[in-house]
């Protein structure tokens, strides 16, 4: 009779293995989601910081002042030079903002890829732990004491483990 109790506990512990896997998997997904949110926050901050640049605003003020002075003397040569300087600053600022936005986007993509890889590795590790624990638990059972219900539970656990293994590789 003590051997039957041992087999019952082993089968029940195999069910607990799956529940432990689910809990560990959920924890890994929560951590991955936190990393995604952090990457998104950094991306938004980098965009906001990239748009704080004010060379165009300063050039626009200088151009407006020049235009105001130019109303008194419309043919002054400095007006043309100021207009060219404004165009150069505006073009340079546009290129700077484009580069900053592209850098922010590239950094965000790198973070997402890294987070995805880490999340996949943690999921794979949890499935491997489940399969190892299943193997260890199954090896510890006395096969003679297993009835149809216990074998059915083992079969379901084995199917779940196979499906999870197929999902994470």
C-alpha cells in the first residue's frame, strides 16, 4: 500500500509540475512585457528629445527680424544672405531631426529584438525545466501501480509538454 501512495503523489506532483510551469511562464511574460514598455518609453523620450532642437526656431526669428528691417530697404544685400542662411539652417535642422528620429527608431527596434530573444529563451528554458521534471517524476514511479486514470493524466501532461516544446523549439 505505501507504494501506491508513492505513485499517487508522483502523479499528483506531475500535475503540479505543469502548474509550476504555467506560473514561471507567466512571470517570464510579465518581465518581457515590462521590458517592452521600457523600450517604448525610451523610444518616445528619444523622439521628444530629438524634437527639442531649436536651430530652425532661431533661424526663423533671425529671418523675421531681417524681413522686418528689409521692409525699410527692400534691396539690401544682407537680406539675401540672411535668407540663404535661414534656408541652410532649416535644411541642416531637418537632416539632424531625421537622423535623430532614425537613430531612435533603430535603437527601439534593437531593444525589441533583444527583448523578444530574451523572452523566447526564458520560455524555452521553462519548457525544458518542465520536460526534465516530467522525466524525473516519471522515472521515479512504480509502473505496476499506475491505473488507467493515472496513465491518462500522464498522457495529457505528455501531450501538453509536446505541444509546448513544439511552440518554443
